[in-house]
C-alpha cells in the first residue's frame, strides 16, 4: 500500500500528464486518450502510467506514440513538479474499463 505522500505524487503526475497529452505532436496519439492511473516506485525513479483509449484498435499505436514522446513528457513534468527526481515514464494500456463493461454485461444477462 503506497504511503500518503506517494499517493499524492501519483495524483499530481496523473493530473499534469493529462494536461500535457494535448500538447503531444506525435500523430499516433490521437482520439480520446485518458490516463486512468499512475503507479510510482517508492524511490520515485520510475512511474508506470496506465492509459485508456476510446478506440480499441489504436491502443498499441497510441502507447508506442506516448513511449516515443516520453522524453518530452518527462522534461515537461520535471518543470511542472518540484521533485528531486523526475520519474522515468512507462506507458501501459489499461483495459479495466472494458473489463468492467464486460462484467456489467454478464450481470445484466443473469438478471434476465
């Protein structure tokens, strides 16, 4: 369980990256892209960023585009946040929304 400080840092990184997504010029990062969660290591060196994309066919391309824009995002994040270390960003596709919709669909079938 992350400490309260790590939780606050995760939320702040998520907020800043969500704002910075609009400035990414990589053509692969298109459509409705949202950051669902950020998981930072305890030493604040690494951050795993979970990304959700509305169009499921573009998920891999969007993640590749974000990985290539990772240097830009890390530099802009370092300027926005006052941390000793700016974490190295790793982007991961998050399919928890689709899984939740699937479970809801199964529950609705059981009700009928």
